[in-house]
C-alpha cells in the first residue's frame, strides 16, 4: 500500500486532537478503526496531509446502557463490541441483528459505529440502524459540544455536517418507551460485502398498537433513506397484514436505487419490500404468540 | 564396505511416506510460520522500485505524454514510455498465441489498465507519486466490450497496428466432421438447443505478479526473480525477445502465492523491469498492486457458446454442433498449445459415446484486458465441460428423461476403451457409470426427488444438478502439444547422496500443489528412500532441468512420470551396486521396497542406502561413480480423470437467493499419491467452481470500465458462505502412466460450475427458464422467475448513470 505522503499524530487528550484538527485546516482527518479511511488512502482517493489517530483517547471506548434504556456508543466502540453486547440487544434488537451482518469478523474487530456514521457510505449499515432508532451524534469542537440528530448529520454520500475541527465523540440511541421490536435484513452477495439492499426496522408497541416506528434503508439511494412514509403507515395501528403491506409499499416507494452490477433498480425496490414485509411479519407473529 | 546381514524386509510404504500416504505438506512448515520466500521478499543491494502508469480509459489515441514533472521528483531514476521502449525494439512483444502485445503503449491504448509508462525510483512511494505526475493526453475512441459490438459492420478497428487486419476477428477455426454431423441432425428425432455466456473470470492468486530484475554489467548475467509458473519458458522468451544469451539468463521462481494460470504469460511489467535494470545497472523490483493484477493480467473464459444436440427418441445422442465466439480482449494472448486456437474446447463430450460432432470457433478483439489463460483448467476445458453438461441437461429435459438416466445411457462403457471421442481425442480408461452411481447413492437421489416434489407443494423451489466429465490433462505428447514450437514434455533429475539422502529437481513449478511433498513420495515409492530424506527443488533455471512448468494439471501426468522414470534409472544402477556388494550377478538380485536381496537367499540383502554409500565409496571396477539420473518424459497421451459432481439447492423465490443444501463430489484421478493433498485440491477447486457459479465475474460498463478491479467487486468466497463438500473416490489407474496417476488439480473447478447451475435450473424448471448466465446472482435468478425467461449476463452491465 503506497498512499500519498502524510503526517501522523496520536494525541492523548481530546483537546489535543481537536487542536490538531483545527491546525490542520481541513487537510487533517480523524483515524478511528481505519476500515474505510485506510482503503481509500491506499487507492489515493483520500489524501489527507495529517492523520489524527483517536485510538489513544481515554473514555471513547465506553458502551453504556442507562436506566431509561438510552444507549451511548463511544467513538471507539467496535462493531464487534456491539455484536457481543447482549444487554444492548435486549434493549434494541435491531442493533443485535445488524452487527453480525457488517463486513467480516476481521473488519468488525477494528471498525467503529461512530466511524461508520462519519464515513456516511450510502451502503453503510449503521446509519440505517441509527436512523430507524432516531439516534443522534455528539460532536465536540473548539467551541464545545453539540448534539446532531442523525438525519441532519449525514449530508450526502460520504459527507457529514462536522466542522473540520470537530470530533464525533459518541452516538446516542434514545431509550424506548414501550415494548421494542424490529430487525435488520441485508442482501449481500458474500460475507463482507456491502448491502445490495438493506432494511432496518425499529418499532415500539403498546399492546398490539404501534406507538413509534422507524424504517431506514441502505444501499438504495445516495444516502441512507429514512422511509418516514413507511413508519407513518404503522403508527397508531396494529401490525395487520394490511398495515404491513402499506409499510412495505411505502418503503419500496421511498427507495431510490440505481441499477448496477448488484441488480436493477426494480429488483432492489422489490428486495426492500420483501425485507420490510418479512421483518414486520415476524414481529407480528412473535407478539401474537407472546400474547 | 562389508555386506551386512539383513535385518529388515520390505519397508512399510505408508510409514516411509510413499504412495498413498496422507503425508503432511512439508512446505507448510515454512508457510504457516510466515517464513515463505516470495518475490517481494527478495531485497538486493541498491535495488530500485518500479511502478506502472495505466490507462484510465479503454480505447483512446495517445496524443501526448509529458513526463517532465515526473523526472523532476527527487529519487526518480528513470521514466520509460512506449517511445523509449521502441528505440530498443521492445514497445511490442510476442504473445503465447502468435499475436503481438504492447509492452508500453505507443499509438493507442486498447483497454482500461493498459501499461502506458513506468517510473523507476528509489522507493515505491516516489515511483507512485511520479506516475501521478505524468500527464497523458488521450483522444477517446468508441469502445467495444463484447463480440456483438466487435463484429458490427461499423465497429472501430481495434488492431489498426496490424498490417492487413481489416476487422476485429482474431481467428476462425473449426474441428470435427461437418458432413457427418449434418447427417446426424437430419436423422434426429429431437434437436435440443442452448445458448450461454461463460463470463470473464480472473484467477486472482493472492500474490499478485512481480519481478526483481538484476542485470550485472560486469558478468553480463541477468537474474530475474519472478512470479512464473513456467520459468524455463520465460528464459527462452527472454533470450528470444530481449536477444540475450540464454546461458546468461537465470530465471528464479521462488515461493508462489498461487498461480491458477495467471502466472503463465509474460507480462509487460516483467519486460520493463528487465530493461530498466539493464539501463540503470541496478536491481529493479516491480510488484503489481491488486487492481493492476485484476484489470490487466490473464483472465479466464469470456466465451459465448451456442450449440445443438441431435437426439433419438430413445435418448441416444447422435451428434453435436457447437459454435463459440470468444472475447480475447485487445491482444490475442491466450496461453495454449499452438495447434489449437480455442484451447481444448473440443475435448467436450469425451465421456459420452457420440458418433460425430462439429465445432466452429471465432475469436474477436475487444477493448478489454488480454490473455485468456487456463484459469485452473487445461486450456478452455472449463468452458468445454460447462457447455457439455448444460447441453446434456437441456437435452434430458427436452426428451423428458431423467437427467441421471440420460447420462448413464450415453456414457462410454467401461469395456469400450480406448475410445475415440467425437472430436478425435483418444481416451483410455474410466468407470463413468460407477462414479455416477456412487454420487447418486451418496446424495440419495430418489429421496431428494421425493423431497423436492413434496416441497414444491408448499411453493418451495428445490433443485438437483449433476455434472460429469472427463478432462484432458497433462499436455503433451510432443507430437500434438507445443507452446511457441517448444514441445510439451517434462523432466526430473534425481541425485542420491552417499548417506542415502537425495535431492530431486524438476522442470515443473509448484505454486500450492504440494510438489515438495508428493514428488518425494513418488521417489519413496520407487526407491524405498523415506520421503523425508528427499529434498525437492524447483523454479531456478540454473539448477532445474528444462521443463514446461506447472499448469493444466500437467505436473503429475508429465513431471511426475519423469520422476518415476529417473528413480527407475537410479534403481537400475543401484541394482548393479547391490550385485557387487552381495557378490552375485545382477540377474540374481531381487527387489522389495527399500532393499535388494539374493533371490536364492532372501536374508542376504542390502538397503538402498547401502547401495548409495557404495556408489561413492565402493563401486565395482568399470562402473561410473555416483548415483544420479535424469529423465525427460514425453507422455504417450493425455490422462483422462473423471469427475461426477452433484449439488442440491433451494431458491428463495422472493429474493432469488439460493443456498447449497448438499454437494457430493466423486473423483477418479487414478492412483492417488497423497490422498490428503488430492482432497485439498478438490475442495479448493470446488470453492472456485462455487465462486464462478454464484458471485464471480469481471464485467464492464459501456465505456469499458472494468467492474471487478478490487476484492470488494471481484468476490472471492470465504469460509462463511462456502458449502461443505462431501468427497468420494473411485480409482481407475491410468494405463500408460508409470504410477497409474491422472491429473486432478483442476477437475473440480472444471466440472463443478455446471453442477450448481444445473441445480438452480432444475429448481427453475417449469418456470419457463432455460438458462441464466453465471454468476447466478440473486437478481438474475429473481429476474428469470419474474419474466419466466432466460437472463443473459453479457457486458455491458446495465447501469444508471
Ligand atoms: C472489507 C470491508 C467490508 C466492509 N463491509 C461493510 C458492511 O458490510 N457494512 C458496513 O456498514 N460497513 C462495512 N465496512 C466499513 C466498516 O464498517 C468501517 O469500519 C466503517 O465504515 C468506518 O469505521 P472506522 O472506525 O473504521 O472509520 P475510519 O476508517 O477510521 O474513518 C472513516 C471516516 O470517518 C471519519 N471518522 C471516523 N471516526 C470519526 C470520529 N470519531 N469523528 C470524526 N470523524 C471520524 C474519518 O476521518 C474517515 O473520514 C467494510 C469495510 C471493509 C474494509
């Protein structure tokens, strides 16, 4: 691997990191797990002048679940940590469903959820999960901290809203109010492949009524698609086959895929429809059985 | 030396690591410790580094190349362009198929990734920076990515460099009996037809190509460490192309990280690094990156196959017609025996008793990378057997016959050897029906058919696919097989030291096949020297005897035979020494494994080690000292292993995703030298077959951009999705091979793909689908189900811009 020439710093404190980024004036980049940035540097698609390695910063590897069900994912929490976090899965099953489908075991031991959000790959999986859960990113810069809802955080393909001297320190998934259900399905050609199409579904149920729903899609647009219409089709209703069909229709409608070597646009929309139907049908049968 | 009283009788062959022993691979000792020695591990004093600038576009005239900024960068020692290569007559070089190929482009670029310039610098980073500083102005030309475009009347001429070339056809060829085949079709009750594209794939060895060229001006000697499966062919090519004296050229092929046919051709990078070393008088290292390997080096397949089969109502095959349009890219760089234009495609249908067949072939140029190599197959045999087994399946379906029964009915019978195939090959042995039966029993064929029918009632799609084939492995004989006029034989040289240890060298070149392990086992079998006492060495042309290298599963059939013959020569001499030691005449000496003894007094004997010591310390008068021999082996025929592969699958109708339920492989490769290594080869081959069937292709968009230029787009299966393989064996020894072995390294790659595809097609039967081109990606399978029709995978791929 022969990237362009770059400088490398491994600061010990967050302030130091922010200072380095500030001085880098837009030519510096944060290095987290390196699973997206390093391949791009190898191909010289990314040519930062300075890498600010945040792996030594204390506290960023914290994965916390609060009493109200809020989940805080520090910037150095790896995919693998999330794959193994049973307590997190119990609160938000969609996280447990998505984690093992990200990349392969090797990549999962290094890559981070926050890095994945920052990277804003339209085929990334975590952004769909965090969107379905209405999560937000906490960023810190010279001027202090701010919270950025995920919908505002990603601004386009491989683009986020962070200033050049801000570090995303954690992602937060708000705690649920009712019974949580959901799932994550992804069509991949091989383990370690990005999604041809993927769907994250997170719902909350009060009895058999849906009180909150989030449905987000990956691989089917120039950024993660928040299928709000699909979610609205569910809220306030029971998970009847009509409601499920309406949500699946709306999700497929919201998808804006392009044809490529993974399949036609129509096929990808069809897969989204199938996945939304499958996840919701499974939820409705399990809750029926439970009842 | 005194004659000792015998203490042992014949050795236990398995214990000494002889034939049939599943001996652990000795090479793995260094590989698993990270102590292998690959080309990139070669570091020489004063070594420079080379990087190649490749064309970003598929077809364009080069207006200008401005390298001045590259020369300015500190640490840059040399910048080479086509113009400069031309002053040495090296801008173009011959290919292995009697065509020419640009080393560095002079006039036009003809595919994306073509070599345009090279920078030689103090380190690879500088070389890469300098490549980016070279400014090339291109004038874009229309791009051709498939034969239909290539053959269109108004198609732009790709090879305008060739005198007399008026269109994009690079050859036409035919074989077989056209008249007899026409008559067979006239008599047919039923004619079955099929049409398909076998997509372009890439062997993608994990180690990419590379070289370290070291020209020593003082001695005039050129040493090149390089990734080659055939070092002696390269030495000959360098002598001829670069006009250097052959005795001063040393090609060393160290440990290879896989080859699969990719490392047979001579690539521009090698040639440029050699010239660069001559010009700079410094060693020059070139290590290709992954993208360079995938977009510019020898691909596999990329053929369009159409065919028809003449059938009698009772299920007998009367004749076959085949036509192929093959896409060779910008230069006809196939690695194949020179007599055949489309490899051994006409080895198709060798296991069936078919009276007549006729094949027409046409090769075309396109704006794609050159070099149709035998990707883990014996020269286009993968395409041949894929076509054969897809055709057979279609014919069985058209006749409404059971696919297993149809095959059994048409197989060459066990007592019908030697058998002349419809295209004229001579096969010599096999038990085809038995292999098929072993496979059917293993998969519980009847049981699965019942399960499938039951599942269909619930809308589930199950399918079973069979693929049977006998494959022509082990080119030559020299009468029919040569590469650029060099006959295809092979060699071995065995030297037994005085303590009974030995060194064996061959002209083959292992690249994962385990020669260091199995070759010693052949010697152990012949001489009774424990395998662990034999060092196997290959790949250095200064020490190894001349050989044609390792590809096309030819090493055991040819070099393996040469080893047995060399060992037999050693044994003949050892017998003379034994007679001397035992003080009897040679006729009175008998052999059992590891030991000569006196026929009338079996207790009196000498070990092979004692004979070895005598060769250096106590030889009879008049006998030449030493104990060594070499042998050049020109095989009387190819070897014809047989494979029967059976897959069962289930398709998810909603997504088109299919899963392999079970996979049974029955291989008959004759006598197995090391059963464990054979099984490893079969598992690896099946994994590649699964890759081709399910996920793998190098395709192109309409602008000639290669889709598949890295491992995120060109998919290699991992252990996660690769199915489990259930292996079985049948043994029919090869009648003409000294140890009864047949080739096996490629059988599973060759025969495997059709088993998967036939299984998926079987599941789709009744849905109006006759063919879906590989790879059977879920979207294609789904489209076939939706449209109730065939799905073609020919490039350009459909994209939204
Ligand atoms: C073979 C392979 C397969 C993959 N498959 C998948 C897959 O199936 N699904 C999937 O979703 N992803 C996949 N990925 C991507 C993987 O999930 C990455 O780990 C993830 O996208 C980026 O996380 P990272 O920590 O490695 O970030 P890095 O590579 O270190 O950084 C990525 C980008 O984000 C920025 N960044 C990172 N962290 C921060 C921060 N805290 N603050 C500010 N900026 C930051 C960096 O500057 C950089 O621009 C795959 C990667 C590989 C190599």
